[in-house]
């Protein structure tokens, strides 16, 4: 199966800019941005981010408010804070051997940076990689990581896989199967997540009186350290 997969990837793999670098910082930025966000949306934001803050030291020294502003539109804004905190650790101490020691870096992200930046023989197990492995019953190695991600994202998709386009179909025990839908997150429109996002967007423009904002959303953002409330005025962190 490995040979079929890699041959397919050589022809159909996605052209993503972070695949052209071994810089661990650039790869960490891409992996954090890709959490809960489609690759097509991440590409321009990743390029802009690295142009503005090309190194861990540059991001570490940036205003946290500017980091939050730059992140607007990507969603799940706490990721921006964690990324900056990780950059501060790297800027001061270098890259740890155990990348999960970095703030906000879990097992998958650590394995992705280890594999794609440092060349360690570890297979990062994101949802697409796990799906292909589970359906094929094959234990692929780290050299297949990008190919598995692309196959899972574009062909071996969640509910109705495109088996007719899959290079592994002839050998796959799950060929032709349909799968139950995974539990979906509630709709964004009208949700508290939307209220939080809109409130943060307003504060990112300029500080605003607390009374003019959605107070419940402000308190939630304050708890997550995304805004500061001082003398009834809401602003981004310095």
C-alpha cells in the first residue's frame, strides 16, 4: 500500500507552502493555524504572519494585542496566545527535545513539528491520518505522513469516501462502505462563539466601554486573557 500511496501523492498532493520549509517555527505556526481551520484559508494568513514575525524572537517581542489582531478571522483566538507563549519559550531557551513542553503544544502538534522540521521518525496522527489507517488496517510509517493527510482530506473523507479515486481501494477492506456522521459542532451563526468573536473584533478596532459591549462575551474573553477590563474600559492586552 505504501508504494501506491506515495505514487498517488507525487501526482495529486496538495501544494502547500509550509511543505517547502524545514523551519520548526514556520511549521509550528502552520500546525497551530490548521487546527479547526481549512488549509485554503490558512495559506494567505500563514504567509502574512511569517512576513510580519519571521522568527520566534520576533513573535515573542510583539505586542500581544497585535498578535490577537493579526489572528482575527482564523477563529479560536486562544491559539494566538498559546503560539506567542511557545515562541517566547523558544526565543529564551531554544527548542526542547520534548516539544509538548511548549505552551499549547499537544501530542499531535509536537509530532508534526518533530517529523516535518526535525526529521524524526514519528507519524503525526491527525484525524485524516487516523481515518486512513483505521479503514485500511495498514500501519504506515512517518514517510507517508503528508500523503496520508492529503488522502484523508480529499479522498478518504469522513462519511462517503471517494473509493473510485483512491489508490488504495483495491487492497482496502473498507472499500465501498459508508460511515455514520461524526458529532458536529453547533452552528456558529447565533451562537455564543459568534458573540465572543464579534465582541473581540470590536475591541480589536479600539478600546470600548464595557457598557457598550456584550458583557457576558467580555467576561468570557477576559477569562481567556484575550481582553483586559480596566475602569470599565475593555481593551486588548498590551
